[in-house]
C-alpha cells in the first residue's frame, strides 16, 4: 500500500469497470487484514486471514451494496461496524457500487466514514463519482487502480499496432518519441471516454504536464478518427482495434469534431493551466 494510504480508513476506488474495481477493493481488504509482518508482502496469500479472504469466508470482510442500498441497509452497516471484529483487530466493509446508494443513504454513512470505530475500514467502489455526494467523496481517499493497470498491460499484438499508429502520428521533432506506455494508457482512456465514460475519464487524466500533453494528442487523434469514420460512412482507420467501430456508433460526427477542438485547445494551452485542478475544471466545463 502506498505511504499516503496508510493512515486512511476510508477509500474510494474509482474506475470504469465495476467488476475490476470491486476485485481491487477485495484485494485491498485482504491487504488491510493480512497479518504478514512485512507490509510490502501484504496481502501475503499465506496467513490465516489471507486464506480466508481467498476462500471468500473471511468473517471480517463485509461486502455491502449489491442491491442493498437503502437507509436501513446503511444503518445495519453502521451497527455492524461497532461490533468487535471476529478474528483479528480489524474489519473491512466493501461498499460495492457506492453510487447506487441514494442521497439519503449516503448521508446516513457520513458520520461513520468520517470517524469509523477503531480498526474499521471502508472501501467504496464507484464507476460514477458524480453520483456520490461531495461530502462522501471528501471523506474518502481516492484510488484509481485502472491507471496503474494500464501501464503494465503491454505486449500483445493489438497493443503494438495501437502504439505504432498513435506514436507514429503524434511523435514530433520537438518532443521526440512519446513513451509507449503513456500512449497506450492514453489510448485506453480515450476508448473509455468515447464509450460513454466521459466524466470518469477526465478524472483519470495524468497530473504531470508532459503526460497530459501525450493524452491530449492521443485524444485528438482518436476524435479525428471517429470523425473521419462518421463522415465517410464507416471507413475504419487502418489497424483500428475491434472496439473502435462499436464506439463510433455511440457518437455523432459533430460531437467528435467538438471533442477534437476541446482537446486541441487543452493541448495548445496545456502550459497555461495553473495546476491539474484547473485542467479538470476546464475539461469538466467543456464536456
Ligand atoms: Zn496475509
């Protein structure tokens, strides 16, 4: 677990695939409960706690959400949270799809998120941060696991083609070659952006200016490709991957052109954003 996470007791796992972030949340829960002394090895997979977690029988990992999102359900969670752990000295509540809790239910969890009983942790997952109360978000530590996954997910043939296409088009003399892992991560984010996950995708833009620049250029090319596809009635760019066509059905030519402009402007004015928050504010306003 990264250093800054160690003192947190409520986490918000954000991403596009609920299944994937739920899985990540479960691993985080196992890590919190793992009794291996060397914290770098947690979850160790070998201690009694990890074995129970692996078998999905750990009595102190409470999976919540999953259709049980009423105020009464939240009250039940709160009641549970004040009971002592069954095995060790910690217990974890995983609230899957936390955005499915309505405002009233979310309000009911504010107090416990703010100040959980000792040894109690909350791990919330969400694919739609905008459906969460800002007061819930501010009480949790945000984690974006898909960002890290993207960087390690290299090496199959399809990805190689994408890298070739996107680095080829957007490397330039001034900046040299773009790092391939950044291009690939940007491409994947572009796909989720155009596949309907606009708001969430914006949150995943990198904070580092040089990396953001790569993202903008990849997004520009992606918008342009969608635009070309739409106005030529289905001419798929060479080497486009299989999701591309599907994504194109969801978006109009006009919209694609509009996105192109937004990302071009972001790219050209990248240096003028005071910080990443200013950038997010610009993108959220435009999109
Ligand atoms: Zn362990």
